[in-house]
C-alpha cells in the first residue's frame, strides 16, 4: 500500500502566521553546519530566505580551520545584508549531535571529527556580538517541517534527517521532546543487527544501514568485490537507477527494508500522526520507500500504522536553510512563554 505522495522539491507556501514572542526578529542569520558543507542564510521569522551562501566545512582540517570557514561564510552574508540595509539580530544554528542545546556545546558529532567539547554558542557570540541559539539538526528539521512544511497542524511529529547521517527530531503533544539527557532522537545509534556495516561507532546500527553514509558502507560490506572502498550512496543509487545494476538495487532494497524496521519501531512506541523523511527519501523515492513501506505495514501495530502518514520532506532541499530559523524561533517562543 502506498502511503506517501509522489513529490519533488518545489516552492511551498510558508506559514505567515505572526508568532507570539513580543516583537520577532526582523532578520535572522541561519547557519546549517554539516560535515560536508555549511550554508549561511539571511531570513525572516516567517521563513522568507533573502540571501544564501555556502562553503565546504572540511572538518578534516581541524576545528579552528573549519570554524574559520563557518565564520567567513556568515560574515559574507552579513556584509551583503548590511549593504542592503538589513541587520541580523539573532543567529540560529542547526548542527549534528551529540550536543548540549542549552549551553551550545558540541560533543564530537560523527560527521564533524575534531569538534570535541566545542563551546559553539559562546564562540559565535564572541565573534558576532548577537544572541545565538544552537539546535540539533534532527530537532531543527522537525521544527522546520512543523512550522513551514508537511507537519503544519500536527501535534505528534517525527522528522528523520535521513541524509549523510540518521537522527530524529521528536515533537510530541505539540512540543519538542528532548528526554532526560537532552539526547532523545538519537535513533541512528540503535543496533538493528548483530552484524553489519559500521557507523556511529558500532556495527549494525540503523545509521549504518539506512543513511547516506550507511548505504555506501552497506554496499562495500555486502559486496566487497563489486564496490570500491569509499563508494558513496550517490554512486550506488546511480548504478541502481540509471544502470539497473542488480547488486546496487539489492543494496537500496536492503537499506529500505531496514528503514522500514526502524519506522515500525517508532510507530509502535510513539504512534505519531506523521513521520517526515529527509533528503534521501526525496532523492531516492520509491527505490528506498517501496521496501520500507512493505516492512512497515507488515511489522507495525495495525491501529498505529493506520493513524500515521509517512511523507518525504515537503521542504526538500530548502530544509537546511529553514531549520536554523525554525530552531531559533521555537527557543524564543519558549523563553517568551516562561517570562509571561
């Protein structure tokens, strides 16, 4: 049974409802910091992106060098904003965990080696002199889809990053859910099999089977004679979709089946209204989601399965631009409510 719409990344109608935080920031600098690239945007509280620039992050060069790259691209966007008469008053950051979101300290994310106990919030505030909010990319993505995308109007939403890595943002009863340690949503760390490719520090983790990194490692682990060391998910997908390579198709099918197992676990435990899937679902479509949905329907508790919608990200490739803005606005709203 197909339970998702066939969609492509398109322009979407963003929510323009005023936000009750007193006077919202007129202009926000958003930073989406990933292991491959960092994007800096100038946007508004209502999700309008006015300018954008990006740079390679290159964490292999060490934290100080990659942090300098982040600051340089941010400064370029701020320079152009000032030339247009716009002044950013807040910075929102979306970045992979583990991290302390309140203190804005980053603790060795798998995709950012060398970022060990980095006080990112403090460093950025020292550099730019304006308030900074740091948010986990899974939660920031969930907040973006909840505010601007597919999840508008839902109370119980899960967002799976499903990109280079695999993490989740949980919105339960309309509120971000972080758990006792603040690390709720680290679903990619869950072991799905005793043996398998290695990602996030263990063999057989969900991230090792179903993320972008995992698909490349799964191909190499399953078929070492057919796929070279360092093969990427993009290369596996090209061989499967464009060339009809049976081994590559089998890799995508297995990745999808493990995706379905993980989805069934989330559906059974949390019974969300919607699970939004990140970039791999948009790019690979039914090649990944077809096997996933078959397993999900077979494995999930029937009433919970009937209540959930599984959809690719409505924001598509734009989610990285909107996630840091959504994360900042959610934190400002929470602070405003606490002060009232």
